[in-house]
């Protein structure tokens, strides 16, 4: 069978986009950036010193009349000089402190009821741990010892204590030594020999 190729329906040529045209989202982005830049320039022009920034006024029924003549915008008002009054206030409120505090009670006089002070550095269930801490404190030149104590439910604890001290100055010196060597201590107060 023979065919007639002259009468054949040929498809219409497809419409093609020109290759040099950018997508629509690029044009949208460029347009929005250009609009933002123009708005920024308008904002800067609105706050320049020659043109006051536009302000949105609250609902006012009548504008207030200006009673003062417009000042020259190029002339700036002088800034007020800062005032520092605290120098004078400190001199007026000066309190003279005596060179020595009144001595309530000297360290030489014994208190009405004798009291001794101890520093508890640790408390352990294991006596070997308590001995290790006691040895470390002895190396710091502190008078450390262990005391065994049984508490209410029958458990036995081994306390590491430094002291006893009969006055506050010796106690504070020992406590300072412990703090500088990063040991926390608890101050205990009890009757001598107790």
C-alpha cells in the first residue's frame, strides 16, 4: 500500500521560550529588594536633621497651637553640665570610726562556762578513710585525731576532728589553713573533756 505523504498532518511546532529570559521568581525577588531599598531611603530622608521624622499622632480632636516661634534648626541648644553632688554628700555624712574597737572581753579571761571548739573535717563509715584524712591533716601541721561515734540506729561512724581550741584566734587560724587547702570544716562547740 502506498502512502500519500503530501497530505500528512504534521504537528504544529512547539512554542519555545527564549533562552535569555529569567524565571519569574527572580523578577519577584529583584522587585521586592528594590522596593525595600527605596523604603529604606525614604526612612533615612524622614529622619534627617532638616526634616523631622513623621510621627503617627494619636487621635486628637484639635491640634495644639504653637506659642513659641520656630527655633533655628541649625542652632543647637547647649547641653547642661553634669552635676556630681556625691562628693559633697560624702563629706557631709562623714563618720569618724575609733582606731580600736572597744574590747568586750579579752581572750585571756575564761568565759563563764568553759567551752572548747573543734573542727570536724570529715565523717566516714570506713576507719581506713578516716585515717587517710587524718594523715593528710597532720602533714598540714594540724592537731588531727579520729573519734568513733555510734549514732541512734546503731551505725558506727569515724569522725576526723582538729583541735580542741580554747580561743577563737587559734580556731580561725586552723580554719584558714583548712580552707586554703580546700577542706571544708564544721565548727563544733562542746564542754571540755566531753
